[in-house]
C-alpha cells in the first residue's frame, strides 16, 4: 500500500497529480487544482510554442536570434548570454529545456512574438486551447510574478501534450547534458533520470515562493505515467516523493489500455491573422471587448498595377516603300552594290510582279543631298536565306522521368526517423536534404507508410555514401540508420 505524505507544511503549499499518460485517466490527485507558483515548469509552455512556431514556419531551428538586453539581464539560472549576441534557436531550446536557463527562455519568447508581453499573451491563448483552465502566464521563464499561477493538474496536462504533440522533440527532456552553443549544459533533473528506471523527463522548477516543483514522466514496457509535484522542500525529498508517485501510478495503471491521444489545438500563431482591438477591450479574463480578426489576404488595401519594363533605346530608321520604277535600284542596294558603279538602265518594261512590289519593304538611309555619296549597306551573310516563316503546330509536352540508377551499388538508403504524419516526414526530408547536400545529392526522398507512423527515407545511395551521411547526421544529434538493399 502506498501512502503519499505531503512534503512540508512550512514550505510552499503542496500539490500532487498522477495520470496514465496513454488514456489520461487520473491515478492520484491531491490539491491538484490549487493555483500555485509553477516556477520553471513554465518553460514547458515556452518550448511547446517554440516547437509549434518551428512546425508552422514562423522560425527555424538554425535561425539566428539576437539577444536583447532584457533577456541578457534575466537572473540565474542562465546561459550568460550578452546583449546583441547572436545564437541559433536550437541552442536556446536546449538551454531552456536542459539547464532551465531564464535568458534562453526570454530570448525564445521575444524571437517568436516580438516581446515577452506579446509572448505571454500567446502562452495564455495556448493554455486555454490545451484545457489548462486555471493557468495564467506573465512571462516566459517562470520567475515569481504576481498573477503568474498554475496547478498540478494543468502542468500534467502540459507535459502530456508535449509528449504526444511533438514526439520528435521530446528526447530533449531526457538528455543528461547538451551542447547549448556557448557551453555544455547539464540537466537539472539528471539525478532522477539516472536513478529511476524508465524516467525520461520532463521539467523541474524552483523559486522561493514555489518550492521544488517537478513534472516527471516514465515508461515501463507499454505503460507510461506522468506525475507532478508542487511545493517540494528540497531536490532530494521532491525526487523521493515523485518516485513514490510514479510507483503508485505503475501499480494502478493497467498493462493494456487504449491510447487516447489528446487533441492537438488549432494553430493560433501570430503570422496568419491580424488582430484589431477596439475600445473596451481588456486583457483580463472575463472582460470581453470587440475583436476583429482579418485573414492576411483580406488585409490588403490596394493593388498597384506593375509598371512596364523599360524598352531599350533603339534608333528608328526611316522606312521608305520602293516604287515600281526604282525596284531594281533598291534590290541592287540591298545586295551591297554601289549605285554610282551601275550603268543607267534603259527604260524597259518591269519584270517584277505587282504582288512582289506590294510585299517589298526596303530600309534606306535618310534622304541626302544629290551630291552626297550613297551609303553602302553592310553585306548580307552568304549563308542567310530569306523565306516566309511557316508556323508549325506546337510540339506536345514531353514528360521527363528521372530514375535513380542502382548500378554501381547505389541501392542503399538511410532512414531519418518515423513521424506521426506524412507532412512531418516530408518536412524532415526536405530539411535534411538541404543540410546534407554534399552526401545526399542525387538521392530519392521516399516516405513509407507504417502501421504506427511514416518512415522518412533517402534511397539510391552507395554503401559508403549512406554510411557517411548517417555519421554526419548522428554527429548533429539527428536520428539515422542505414537501409540495406533488398
């Protein structure tokens, strides 16, 4: 029999909540709906929104983020970033997830929303969409601030959504250490990760007002349990309490249960709508003002006609239609024969047909005085043949199919992961192809549908190229294994 004893009456108020992560069923609850200080458990929401922004193209993992003075001045725990410093988003995510760095969390929020206040509003919108009904965020890092409150239940819901909504990033929360760009960082929950069998996350939190908080997840066989504690007295007693809660969860959780994934909320990023607030709006809960949301396409107020591309200045030559009497002279001029060298022609009946006269247009120089010499035109190339243009029917469009040859041993492949949707698999294939152009050039991107997901593969490689590509990707912490022929 398990008896869960509150950690301390003298410390921050205690709360606990345990669920079966597969079904969402509550296995234990104590003071779970009390609004308390979440501390750095807040960063779970910051990271969730970062993953969402990456998925929808608002920002990229390798985008450079400029550190603001506000972010650099956040108190520890921190990476020690400097104002104006540039650092890739992926390193900020590692710093926030593994070390719980406050400067990294603030920098993420500012990079995505433009300011920490705007990011906090987005955090609150997302919390409501996730069903975290008793949570209010004021900042991206979780340091104590009036009104910045959550519950053990809500933070457990947050942890479950992280696991199911963004499984490709979940491994961040189980890394004992990570490269955060400016230095190597170590997980704030590494003691429990090492000591408790099956533990693989998620997030710690501590402030004087909050006490020692933790949302922990562990998997044993087919079972997964998430346990949350608020108000621990110390790291050691908190970890011991969480271990008891996880044990209780595994004892109560059935071995077999239908997986009931939580519904992923509708994307509400700032990039797809323009919000216009009218008088009477308020940011406080429960006070509704008039809000008009315009789709990005509808926000266009005018459409300007593009200007014509300027044409090159080409000197215009005077045009003169030759008369029947002068046709022979005109033809001789076109053949580069100097008029002065030609004997006067005796009057004779014209041999040129009237139809030919009508179609003949000769370009000549501007009229000159009679005494002036006639300008000799540039000789026409001897191989030039003048003929009427016959417009032929347009050739049918030919479809060109490129196949990768398997000759020369190009029948190996690599797999870069299994994903929950075909869209995610296609996205990681494109991103990987761009980052590994030197080794994957000429390969074929292929998505294979499995019963439990979509495999992202590159095919048509030699064994040596596949091995090299995998080693290079694995050095950057990208999942990769080789696919043999057959």
